[in-house]
C-alpha cells in the first residue's frame, strides 16, 4: 500500500501524518508513507485544502483532520476495495494489449509493412508512404511495442525497430485459442 499525506508542512499536516503512521502501526499494516509538501504535486491531485490523503493513487480525504477511527475506516475501505478488484490473468491482459495494437488501420499497415521487410527500420521513413505524421506514427509504434509486436528502439534519434516474430506467433496462438 502506498500512502501520500499531502500538506504544506504546517502543524496540522504533521499531526495528521503522525496519526496515519500510528494507525498503520496499530493495525499492523506495512505501507510506504510519503509526505508531499510540493504545492504543484498537491494541486495535481485536485486538492484545494490540506491536509490530504492519497492511498494507492486515489484521493480519499482532503481538507480536514480526521479522528483515528476515521483514519482506520479509510484504510480498511481502501484495503477492501483493493481486495475486491477484479484480477485479470496474464493471458487476458496480453490479449487486450494485442487487441489495442490491432485496433487501428495504421498499426495494421505498420505490421504488414514490417512483416514483409525482413529487416529492421532505422527511421520512420523506411516504413513507406503512410498518411500520418511522424508524431502520430511514433504513438502507434509505442502501442505496438507495448503489445510486444515490435522490438528495438523507437525513440529518436536512435530509431532501430523491427517486427518481433516470436511475439507475433504467440499473439496468433493467444487469439486463436481465445476465439475457439
């Protein structure tokens, strides 16, 4: 569990952080607790009044100092929510990444072009005539790489990428099994 106590370093914020630490110890819960005093980071959570409490990236409290019982209830609810989250298998997650990779005609074009080249691309221009600009092409390449369908370096200036034939075969097997 990752906990951030948001506050400008005032007395109330420090008291709140100590109360959170004490409550965690009392509940015998190990957590990474971080005090955030940077106003820009605090504002990035949409908090206008401190102190604030963020558990695993979710704002769960802002603008008041809760009682120890309230802190305990907030932590219990966060744990309960984490335990009831749907957990997906690695196959389900991989099929979703592959589905995203196949969900745009430009990415299909890129894969078809790379598959027919039998060599790596050292620039985006070597993919051929695409009706999209380099920035958009780069975004498509990031999605393809995230799905494991291409490999190599896609960030300028060191561009050198090619199709990942092994992962393309794995994708074929995963999708074939999924569609049975």
